[in-house]
């Protein structure tokens, strides 16, 4: 049951922050400490809030689709499809570590732009 709850909370956290409410996302879903591994975002809760607030100001029309979520132990992995202005599209894989209270305390990610052309007919999903 905790795995399903963690998956739902990771999706809710990411969606809320991505779509413009990072402060509320942190208040609802993040534990006492927040360790950030993305080199473009500072460590801690306030750095996360600042980054996503600025992103929303510059790119209010971005979109996100959650393709899949996988949970194991205290980790949740999210595989997403992001669409940005000028039809820039990205595949992201985000990993969240949860504490024993079911709160997010650590984050890693990997981001890849979806090319306009591919050497095969397979999607990136």
C-alpha cells in the first residue's frame, strides 16, 4: 500500500510544482530536508521553490504527461513526457526517495530532448 501511496504522492508533487504551485507542493509532500541532485537546482526546499517559480514565470504554457511510475522500497521513478513552447519535447526520468513518514526527501533526474527524426519507428516511451 505504501508503494502505491508514494507513487501517487510523487506524481501529485511533481505535477503541482511543474504547473505553478511549487510552494504548496513542498508544504504538502516534502519532508524536513530536501536533497537535490539536479545541478541546475540548488539544494533544499527554498531553492526548489525558487527554481519552479521562475520556470512558471518564463514558461507558463508547458505541459507534462506522466507515462509511468515505478516504486520499490523507498524510491519512486517517474517517466514523463514534457512539451514546452515551440513544440520542444523532452523525456524525463525522475527518482524520488521517501522518508518513513511518506515524505519526499531526495531527488535525481535525467532529461533528454526528443529529436525531430529517429533512425527507428519506436517511440521513446
